[in-house]
């Protein structure tokens, strides 16, 4: 099974997953481990997501689940060609208040992002919140100009649109990690019950 954790930059994905510690039967990866080339765009992200799903399938054949953190929302995951071969997909959005995200971006990368770039992170976070609740919210954000290999019709085939949202605003790393660990355990358990 694939457990995917998405969220705009500085929502706490990497930090929170690390705080969960090792989990038996679960291999954790960050999308950016493959390297992000200059000028990476929507097509690159979607093609690279397919590469990650193929890796998840290899883990699945070895009896392991894979957790992937990154920017790809559930709609992109479901539309990847290899998604249909996965035993299960669980999606979580890690989120944080816009003002906190702005502060974290400034603290993490001083001087790197101008106001326009920071606003782009904020707008992506807002879109992801709406997409998590409703796949019909402005789908063109990820479908228009995307990779030709994507199967957007799979949104209709998916039995239910379910994205757990964990808001890290005002929470300690330990509190957010406890919520994430609970989601991981429940997702793996539910997938075993289905199998």
C-alpha cells in the first residue's frame, strides 16, 4: 500500500514523519530524494510521481508499505498509471496556518523567497486544502498542461475521496507526530481488513 503525505512547503512533513520513528513494515521516502532539477514543473512532478509509484509496487511485492511525502495531492496519485496496481492508497494533507508557513519559509531559507514566491506557496496550500475536501475544486490546477500519461478518469473510479488533514498549527512536533502515527496505523489496519 501507498501512504501519501502531501502539503505545501513548510507544513512540517519531513519533521513530523521523522518524529514518528521507524515503523515495522513501512518504508519512508521524501519525493525530493530523487533530486529536483532547475525548472522542475508540473509534468516533471507527475512523471516523477509515477516513478515513485513504481517503487511502491516493488516494495508491495516484498510485503512492505511505502510512505511518500511531497507536493503531490491525492488527485495526482490516483491518476498515475501505476496507481491501479497498488493494494491500497491512503492520503493525508499536512497543513499549517498561512502566517506560520510564511514565518517558517523565512526562517528555513532566509532571503531565498521573494513575496511573489512566498505567495505561490500560500496559494498552493490553499488549493490543496480545497482539493483534499473536494476533487471538483479547480482540477485544472493539476490537470491542465500536465503529463500525458495521467489518467484523470480514475478520480471517478476511486471508491471514495478521503484525505485526512492534520493541521500542525500551534502543535508540538510530538503532538503532530502522534496524530500522524495514528493515521498511519489506522490506514494500514483498514487496508489489511480490505485485503
